[in-house]
C-alpha cells in the first residue's frame, strides 16, 4: 500500500550497533540499484533475504534484527540461491566470501570478431556440442563464486523451468571454459579471469521459483551438470530427487 512502511532494527556488521530505519516498498528498488540486500540474518532456520515489501511484512516482528549487506550478485534472488547453497551440508561452499561482483568481471562478455584469431573457436565448439554461441557471447551469470578448489556460476529462472533456456545457459558456461582453454590470446584479461575460475572444480547452480521439479526435469538438469535449487517458502533449497 502506498505510504505504508515498517520500522526495522538494523545491525551494523562492523560495529554491532543497532539503528532504526523505515522501509517501504520503493526501498527495495534502492537496495537493488545499490547492490544491497535486506537480510534477517538471525532467523532460527538460517538467514532470510527479502526481495520485496510483501515478503518482509509477512515475516515482520518488531524485535527482529536485520542487516543490509552488499550482496555481490546481480539480483537479490541470486543472493538467495547462494544462501541456499551455503546452508546445504553436502555442498563445498561454507561461506559467502568467495562471491564476486559480476559487474567487475569484464570477461562476462566476449566480443569475438569474425576476423579475430579466436573466431574459429565458435565453429569448433559448434561441431563438438551442436551449439553456436553468438558472436557477442553475453552470458547471464548473475553470481560468480571463485575459490581455490571450487568455483561456481549462479543464475535464476522464474516460473516453470524451460529446459531449452537452461541448456543454452549451461552451454554458454561450457563455451567460456572452452574459450579459456583454447584461446590464442591467453594473456588477455578475458582468458586470465576465466582461467582462474576454471582452474578449480566448477559448479553450476540454478534457482527456480517453483516449489518442486519433476523427476524428468531433474534428470535433464543433471545431464547438463546443473545443480537445481527450488523455492520453498522464503528460501531456495537444493533439489535432491
């Protein structure tokens, strides 16, 4: 409702001091633009990030203490996926420190010129995987985790999973692996940054805004080496059919 707000207790992560802040619907647009997320960090079932005012209101209590964090992902929903991965004891990521600001990873977009030395990689990739990346190979990596032994690429899809779209995303990721391993310009910033990612074991995490997947959907995603997360309540959880 226009003009409605909630007064929250906000904890400063550095000093631990508690301040009060009024939050309304449009505040979430500000959080998105500033690369932040509002999180109820001390929830009994683990941290909960809020994407909109309605979700916040549904769980609001005046005694709750919240944090405003730098989410290091393109969207709050991607940050929620990262929270779901960290909470799962079977996954190798135990904290969020390895998340990177994707806007600072310049290699997310590769402009492969037809006259350039790396253009043959596009055709070679097509022959091998029957998928031809566009000349401007822009991939929607909404979150990037980089570690010494494990790295991850993250994204989210809304609604019923369109497996063709997910497959294209996974093949885009695979193309970047192929690129950094075969580029003729290994000294470029693109190649160096992707090599840092693919020098470790890479995981592909995709969050879906549905509460469950069918056995067939899960099987197809597994073939793509995608680890799916589904939306249960206010959280994303790893799907393990």
